[in-house]
């Protein structure tokens, strides 16, 4: 991840086509929609939507926040294929979340309990896991509720 930048439709289409399998599963379990459709709707509702861009400006993920503080991130496998990108994801992610907390009192969402990469990343960003829901979303799968308060 070279940097975060404002996302565009090219980024959205690329991430939809190359979404990490676990992110597809999580999106479907949470919404009951096809993962690509769920991501498109999230993109449209986003207050702020950023592309996670690689060294050559290639989109490796999208992240954003909805107006009420619901934070989200969807990635491609490329983001996790390189140690440097994983380290930068944590560093840039911390800066991004800290900046968001200047405008939001609370950031929150749910994460599929088997999405271990996302859970580890969220913990590194200072999020607290407050509830375990054995049956959540359209598919009644296990999810963790997480938040970070300004």
C-alpha cells in the first residue's frame, strides 16, 4: 500500500472483480446480497471512500465510513501478498482512523468471526471488540461487534 487516495469507479470495479474470498463471504453473510452488489451499495452510501493504492497506483482495496460512523474495508489478495503492504496497511490505517476520529465520536461495525486477518488488523488499529453475536446478519452467522471511541 503506497497510500490512501480518493476512490473512483475504476477502483470500485477492480476491487469488485478481485475481492478477497473471506471479504466476499463476510459481505454475503452480513447482507444476504451478492458481495459485489453489497460493495457497490456501501461505496454509494459512503461519506468518505478511499482506495488503498499500491506502489503503481493499483487499487488493492477500498475503505470508508458511512455518515453515522460505520467504518468498513474490503481488500484484494494483492494487499496481503507483500510484507511491505501489510506493514503499511497498519501504519496508514492508524493514521486514517485517527483522522476519522477528529470528525466522528464513534467508529463501529461488525466483522465475521472467522475473518481472522480483519480481526487482527482491527485490533492493531485500537478497536475494541464489545460483543459476540452467535447469529447475525441475513445468514445468521457468528460476528463480533467492534468500536473505537474518540
